[in-house]
C-alpha cells in the first residue's frame, strides 16, 4: 500500500495482467482542482476508483489537492470484491466515480485507513484490509446490477465464488481439485476461467493467499515462531511449511523473517 499527496502523485499507465485482471487499484480523493483521465472530459473534485487497466496518463490541474491511495495486488488479491469491481467496473471504464450517496462513508473509511497506515500499532495491516473490504462494498453499490443469463456473468460469478471460498478456506483447502469440488466445476474449467479473467490460475491464487498470510504473521509483533505459523496455516509440521514456503517464494522462511526484523 502507498499513500501520497496528489501534487506528488501522477497517474501512469499501470500494466494489466493478461486477460484484463488488475495488479493494483487506486483511490484518488481530489479535494480541489480537476483531473483528466485518458482523454475523458475533465473530472471535478471527488472520489475516484481506478483500475490498473486504466490506459494513458492522468494529469492534475495545478491547483489540485487531495490524496491518492494505492493498493498492490499482493495486498488485495484475496479480497473477493476486488475482482468484481475490476472486471465489471463502470461498464468497462477504467475510472469509476463514487457517487455522493456513498462518498461520506467511503471518505470516513479512507480516514481510518490513513490513521492505521501512519500508526505503529499491532495488527494495523489487518485493520486496513478489514476497512478496505467494507470500503469496496460501498463502492460496489455505485455499480449497476449485473446482468443475468450471460456467459461472462457466469464466469465472473465463478471467480467471485472462488475468491470468497479461498478467503474462508485457504487453511483447510490447498488443492485446486478441492475448490473445484466445492464449486461443482472441473479443476480444468476453474483454472481456465481464473486464468482468462484474472490472468492467474487457481493454483497461483491459492499459493499467493497462503504466502500473504504467512508474511502477515511473520510481521506481527507477537513474533510467532515458524511452528506456530505452520500450525495456523494448516500444515502438518514446520518442515512441511518451510519446504512449501521455499518452493513457492524462492526464499528460506527463517531468513525471510530475519530480513523483516532488520527492516522494522
């Protein structure tokens, strides 16, 4: 996650994953001035949800003031609504303006996110993710109701169900076949759909979710041991977890944890 003042922030073309998935999402709260998003009419002050698939550059007027929140894929990828917002968006537009009915609630959540980000309190990243989940639900209310009976909608629904199930069951379910069985599809169909719409296979989603949780636990001030982290993540023992982490990330977990402590 990054937090910048608008004068120091410039919208650059962010690389979208193959298949139209998002690497990042950005929330720009423009309190003064205007912004031009990729040859669209100038946008007045307001709150904007921006997908990484947004093409072209954004330019702010000289009097622009506000804040830009950037959430990376590693930080948000297992939040179910992220893909729904990025795939459906505002009828395919790269930028979605948050309507006035939701703006007050979203701004309050952004304020809470900023306070957590600037603090050094325990569990601050957990709190930010929880606030972000609520914030994305508020933004989703700005979208038109999805169509039904259309193949693209069914695919998006499968992605949403998978990401939601992954967030709830990643400790118990670690194989693509496990998720395919729960979702009543074949493993091949699940992998193909995830790859098409998010640019990442189901197995890669599972891997990233487990690694994200492991990294989050490694940064906790409680200083969990490898054995405790392995148990929390549903591994039989710490050696199994250590081998999984090394194969999935290319790093030794003990050394990785030491690097984190040195950076703190």
